[in-house]
């Protein structure tokens, strides 16, 4: 990425006096920060200068600001060949933090992550939250969030913000329009989540809201704040009581014009199928959602996905239920492949332990229904375990810090 080094290379009259210079400095700060964070290994000032097109003196000045602001930190100098030792730069640890929150039909969770990607504190509390009262649930979540913030005192200095993951439709202003498996409709979570931006401080941190599958997909697209993972283009499927999905292209979740893209759980797999909580019939969720799985398998309402997978190893209702779900999921994802031309499918949540049992029926449906199947090698792989939406929510907050570091420096 190449940017201008100073205002001298900008055509006369294109900068407003006093504003253009500041904007250019802010832009250059963003470039330096993003290059430092995206590097898989610690990076030097010289490498940043080479990658950005900025002079070394400009990079050094900007890096000094980022060091003072707690966005970067230096490692001990390293000697590589002749010349002065290089001082490696890495994302700062223990300074600015992002808080990921989640309301799932089966748990409440909070996870605090710093700019290095380290988890500073976390807590997940099992709960049954179907048809729940939003104000009560969000009050419990706020208490949980304040507990882990207080308990991690001394491990962070500034809370950049919090992001809440919810399994439902979320609009651009953070309103949960509909979350069928929670029983929520037109809820504004930020009204119930008031969190301090610093340990013991009075100022409140901003709280945003996002779709659970979108945020979980982000956790698969990034290794740490600003650092891409190995695969940046894939379709992610989230599974608990409900089933959600997100298309990720070049590391960015594609949310659609209104932010509602990816609701694969409410795509049709059988027009004569059972009624769904959304009001339609024959949705994927009624074949591959947790409640549908357990009811068809006859293993009891509290059985885990691991227990269901073990039961499916033997002939019987559990195996039939898993194969049925695999066919429904394969049918839905064949539509996704045909529409989006994606060849990497990542299955999360309860699908992780069930994937070996579901894979044969899924692959059979994909092979039959994907138009480009003879020429396209579609992979199906397990996703991350351990509530990835919590990590993705924290990464979404910290991503804003990396993109606009000027807002987090002294005097901003």
C-alpha cells in the first residue's frame, strides 16, 4: 500500500488549510498501524517504510506516536547482518481492549481481548433463554460484563467498546429486529448495557450489536486484530438451536444491503416440511437445528452434540436423524455454492462433532446439486470451537482501533 508522504505531493488547492494536513497524518497513521498488525511476524520501521512508500523519518515519527498511545510496543533489538540493529514492533498488550458479548438461546458470554489478541478474561454461563425477556437477560449480561471488567483490573487500561452477538436480524443502528429463537422483536440492547471505558471510570464505552454468525465468521477470518487468517474467502455456518450463515470474501463478512444476509437456516429445503419458529415451513433449521436433531434422534432434550454423534455411530434413530440433517444441510449449501461460487464451507457450533457423521450425505447432495460439481472441489471443514462469536465481537471492536488509530492517541 502506498500513500503520500506529506502534503507537498498533493495538488495545490486540494487540501483545506489546517484540515488536510491532519487528515493526511491520520491516513498515514492508519496505514502504518494496519501494516504492523497484519504482519505475521514482528516488523521493523524499515519494513513498514518499504511497504507503505513513506520515508523512514515519517514512519519513525508515526511509530513514536503509536508507542506513546499504547497501540504498538517494541521488542528487544535484533541484529540481522550488517548495520544498525532493527527494533521489532508488535501490537501492544495490556492496553486497549475490546469486549465481546453474546446472548445465545443456551448461554450468556463475555470475553475481553487486547490488541495482541490475548484473552484477558472470559466467562460463559449456561442458560435456557428461549422466549426470554430482553430486559432481564440483558441486565444479567451487563452484570456479567462488569464482573469480568472489574476482575481483570490491571490487565487493561482502556475499553475501546463492546459488541454484542445476537442470533437474529440486526439493523444498522444496533436494533435487534427479530431473534426467533430468543423470542425477541425490536429490542435495543445498548439501552441495557452500560459499561465503563476505563477501570473505575465514569465515562461509558460504546456498545454495538451484530449478528452472531457474522461475528463468529470474523473470528475465523482473523488470527488477531488486523491480522488475516489463512483462508479469507469461505461460507460459515453457525449452529445451535438455530442455524445461521455468513459469506466471507477476502476476510470481510458480506452482510448485504440491510445487514441481513446469510440467513441460511431459514432457506427452504422442503415445501411440505414442518413449521418453523419464523412462521414458514420446511426451513433448514427444522432439520439441522439442535431441537430438531434431538427430537428426531430420540436421545433426550439435554443430550450434547457429542452424545448425539456417539449415538449416530450405531444404526437407529440417531443415525437416521444425522443423515437427514446432512441431506438438508447439503441441499441448502448447494444453493449457497451455486449462488455465491464459494468452494470452502466451514461448519461451526454443534456441527463440529457431527460433521464426520453428516459428511457422506452432505457430499452426496452437493455432488448432485452443485452445477459446477465436475470442475469444483468443494471442501467442508470444521470451524473453531469455544464460542467464536465472542472472539469475533471483540475483534470487531479492536478492528476499529486498528483502522482509525488517531482516535485512540493522547489528545484525540
